[in-house]
C-alpha cells in the first residue's frame, strides 16, 4: 500500500520496490532547479485543430478536455532557472496531456527552448515523456520531427550542451527525432525507451524479444544512453554533468555557461563522468 503523502515525499518512487511512477512536469522542474525556483518561458500559440480532425471524438474537444484536466495549453513546459548555480533552460513533457504527444505546440515549445538557450548562452535540457507524434495533426505533427532536430542542432552549433533525460515512456516520433541526438543521454531507472511497441516488433520479426528490451538498463548495455540513475540522484548527477561541460564546479553565483568544445565519443564521455 502506498500513501499519497509518502509517495510525494519520495518523488513518486515506490519505497518498497523502487518503481518510478510518472511525475508531473511542475514537480520535476521544482526537483531540478535550485530551491525549486524557475521562470516559465512563454510558448507561441498555434492553430487549434487545423485539420478539423474527428475520430470517436473531435480533436478540438480532446484539446479542451486535456487543458481542463491539466491546466496547461499543451504537452510541454519550458522554463529557465539555475541548477547548482548554473543557468539552464529546460523543456519538460507532460504525459497527462494526451500522452505527451508531439504536435505543433510541442514543436513550437522545443524551438522556443532552443532559441532561449542560444540567446542566453545556457545549456538546454529536454525531458521527454511521450507516446510519439500526435496523429490528430497528421503531417503537421510529423513536421515537428525535423523541426526538433534543427532546434537541437542550433544549440550544438552555438557550442552549448544539449542534454536529454529519458523518462517513462519515451517512444515513437519523439525517440526518432531530437531525443536520440543529445550530447549526454540520462535515463531514469526502468523507463521504456523505443520506437514501436514490443508487441508490434515481436509480431513483425516473429521472434521473442530479450528480457528488459526497451528499458533504460537494456539501452545502457547497448550504448544508447550514457547513464541510468534513480530519480533521487538525478539532480545531483545533472549538476555534476553541467559543471563538467561548463568547466564550473556547480556552486556559487549563477552565471552563463561558456561554450564547450563539443561532445566526446560515447565511451570517453561516459568514462569521464563516472571518474568525476
């Protein structure tokens, strides 16, 4: 039995088995930023239901329901603040909003976050939790995949760190775009990370998948992520990485992170982080 207050005190992690339940984006931002303080970055509005899509329900009605349920305009929050005294911009997905699906608004949020990071010369941290592209927006949704890649590239071209924190789940078009091009990939323990679902893959290749397939630990063993950490270790780990990439100890007065030389090869950067 899990009690709500106890669960909140443990950051939505089961104290009995260590299972990581999903965490609301506001709580995650409070967890990551110094003293839980951050400033929301406004995201430009996009057309509502441009395709007039309808399946069992009108897309416009689904959006209204999701907005009423979450109190947010769409499935992404962009914020700025400091982590260990280092200024940073973070874009966090909200899985409670239509499964964190990536539509035009999410694409706009990623572009806005990248532009803000480049403007302020700060690292960009993205925390996806998504089922993939939002089918109700059709090709307009799929267009956000290359847009997100361009946004990530703009941060890298500016010599700034681009860090991805995989949470459960990170799947579909999100995985197939910006989520897999980070300079550093951190994954929460036990998170599902992949493109197609395991059952779809098994029915396609007609083989039984290995144990733990598409989980954080499996991807770590196969070189797709650099670190697997528990939620309680995430902030400390992130501050340490930001300190390494910005040549700063992660303590003291906040200041802009200077450019770094670019990502190291996978093995070298992982070794450096573990040694530090």
